[in-house]
């Protein structure tokens, strides 16, 4: 019986002594940070990202150019919003573990302007994708994002050159 009492007291004593938040609270805080990023993205409140992301924020992706700073990331978001002014992300699932939080998402938008080498088509795309963020000291520090570029470009009406076999 004494063992059970000690196991219950140790976590409580740790919290009272000023130890860090329990793991569940940290995971929920990381999910909330993810949601705040999506909210800022959807409202195109780019300046809010200064509060949510580190200055040396990095994005990694096979589908897009890697990014090595928050300013570079924000510039890319601005260009994307010029091409897709009605763009919107929806979160379907969030999963958090340790300092990582991942989301299964849907992005929608109508291409009203050029996007890289692709001219505006006025076509709408709906794209499922996955975000994975690393959180550092309460801010998003690193992102991995992947989506199906072939499906995306096809939905927008762009012809995709064949790659030969």
C-alpha cells in the first residue's frame, strides 16, 4: 500500500516544486500552437507568425523548396496568397509526441495568379497533405510538409511533362 501512496505523491510534489508541465499538458500546448498557426495562415495574419515561430524556422519538403528562415517562409506565404487569395486549410487530425506535432490537413484554393512557372487558370484545387512540426521553447522551429504535386497541378489544369521511363 505504501508504494501506491508514494507513486501518487511524487508527481504531485514535482509540480508543487516547480517542475515542468506534465507531458499531456505539453502535448496539448503543442497542438494548440499548431492550431494557432493554421488560424494565422487562414486569416493571412503573416505578422502573427513572429509570435508562433522561431527566427531560424526551417521547412523541409520534396514538393516545395526548402526554407531556412522565418522571413523566407513568410515571403513564400505571401507569394502563395497572391496566387491563391482564397486559400484555406482545414485540420482533420492532430497527433503529438515529445516535441513533435503532426496534422492531416486539406488545403483548398482557386489559382487567381501565377504560381512559380504556372500561369493562373482560375481552377480550384483540393489537396490533402501532412504537416509535421518540431516545437522548441513554445514556438514552431521546423516543419516537414508533403503533398501530391502531380494531383495539385492536374486539378489546376496544368499539363505536367512526362518523365520518360
